[in-house]
């Protein structure tokens, strides 16, 4: 892994070079310097570090003087790569590279949707390597195992047939003007990282925020995660009228409060 600074006249981003799985790519990173355990933002599927919730956390970090690290996975935002070629393994490698360079202390990881899965994978990997656990996890509609339980298991047979034949299916989405390219590589790679089939212990406090009106990551999915975590240090905040985005002003306030308490 190598770091490469952006042009000095620019506010950012900086870039790191990540080499994993035989592929090499530049990952865009923005760092707000500050005190305390570094806070890491891990975005969702097809999201980037300029999204509403990420910028709200950045505003909190600026006001409170905390260190915050935001980045784009490969194939997202300002980073290299093609989204359709991305996998959970690749995006986890991106996240772990950013954490290793910019958050050597025990980080607080904020994971939104897919980012919740990436955060949990990174936290588990730290424990498996004998490293200190994160200082805490704040998970927003955490989509652990989504490639299997929220995609493959729910796809009708014609969609599965399309994936098996063409290795890609273009899924309509409300979150972008063009459909999501869902690849068979993404589905198959996701099976290497499934977490909800047994107990989980990340060695740190966990705060989950979940909307009960979330059509993409249903509350039942969050409850599966809650059942597998130690009860000590675990907080579950349910927003009765909350959707998947949880980007309304009142949702943002709950998120910032959860991060501030964790910090």
C-alpha cells in the first residue's frame, strides 16, 4: 500500500494505492484531523463519501474537533475501478487499507447499509489477527450477508437464470437514475463472508439504528444481528417511520448523537 497526496492547492481527496487479489487501484480518501479515536465512515452500496449522512458526520467532526476519515470504495465516487466488477472482498480490502494507514489507533467505525457489513468484517478480522478491537461500531441499517439473504434468496428464478447465464443482472433502483449492475461474482464472493450463521463478538460497544419502514434492509434483518451479539454494550434504536436512507434531519440527529456518545 502506498499513499499519494493530492495537489497541495486542493482540499482533497488524497489517494492510497491498494493491491489486493491481483488488482491495483487508487482509493480516494479525505481526512479531517482532530483528537480522540479516529472515526471511520464506511458508506453503502453505490454510495460515496459525499453522501448526506457522511457529510453530517463530517460537520460534527469539524465542530467537535474529532478526527474523521472518509473514503470511496473502488468503483465508487472518486476512486479507481468499475462498480460492476466490485466484490465484498475488494471493498473490505479497500476499507482495511484505509484503516491501517489513517486509523492505527482503535477506530470508531460507522457503517451504513453495506458499510455495516464491511465494518463488522473488519472488526472481526482485527480480533482474528490478535489486534485491539475497535473502540465502537455505529451501524445504520446494517446489511450483513445482503448478497445472499437480501439478494439471491429473494430473486425470482428468472433473475437467477439471467445471472447464471449472463453473469450480470441490471436491477432497477430508486437510488440512482440507472439500474444497479448485480454480478454473479458479487453474489459468489459474498458467500465467503457470511456472518449471520453463528454468534458474533467484536469486543466493543455496538449501536444499531434501524428504520421500521426500511424496504431494503428490513428490521427483521437487524434483529438477526442483535440476536448474535453480546448484550453488554449493545444499543438498538428503532425509528418507527424510518426508511432505508435515514437521512431526514431527525434521523441525522440520532446518528450524530450515537456517534458522539460512542466517541
